[in-house]
C-alpha cells in the first residue's frame, strides 16, 4: 500500500508499506543512506481509487 507522510520539513514522503500502521504507533522511514524521519502516527485516512 502506498502511503504519504505529511508534516515533515522535506514536504511529504511517499513510501510503500506492507501493513497499515495504527494510531499511536511509532514509525521510522529511512529515505537515504543516512536520512530518516521518525514519528508517531496521529491520523490514518483511507482513500481508494478504483480507476487506475
């Protein structure tokens, strides 16, 4: 599932997840050799596009 992480200084980061995180969980995304963003999940919004 493709997700977009918003509210980071870089703008937004798109990542592919195998599991949907739950509110209150901590998630860490490595997006470079020494670059990471880590934070607590505060909101989960579902959007399903059936027209791809």
